[in-house]
């Protein structure tokens, strides 16, 4: 299935290095925009734009606390990426299993030939 080429797609949203930096900051827990700005090399308006994109795809949730807006990571929205990556993980593991089997065969042949 082809993915949309807009930032409304989780894959494209995390494709931006600045948005990944914001997600990394939010791993530590809920933060206000000002706290996020203090941890990433971007001005507040740019951080807010990226937070909006992350919120639109469900990666970040926002709640009001008085006049402040607090943002937190919503990791369940990463499921499409996890599912996609897991296909490659299974393929890599299968190849490693075949290499392991081949090495075990070579080891047995070496043990048989050396006695």
C-alpha cells in the first residue's frame, strides 16, 4: 500500500529530523513548549509547527493546564512504523538463522574430517 506524501502520514512526520528531536525530548515525559524549545535548536514558532504536525498524526497529545499547553508522546501511533520494520527484522533474523545453520554444518564437517 502506497503511503501519502504529506505530513499527515506517520512515516513522513517522523522523517523530519527536527520532529524526531522533539519526540526524543518527549520521551522523558510531558513538557510545555518552552521546555521543548530549551532542549532543541529551534525557535518556538518552528517547534510549535512541528508539534502541530506530530499532533495531527497522533504522535503527540496536548492538554491545557491554565494558559500552558503540555505535550506528551503518544507512542501507540508509532505502530505502523513498528509493523513495517518488523517485516525486515523477520527477514534479517531468517538470514541469520541460515548463516548459523551453515556455520554449524561447516563445524560438523570440520570435526568429522579432523578425527
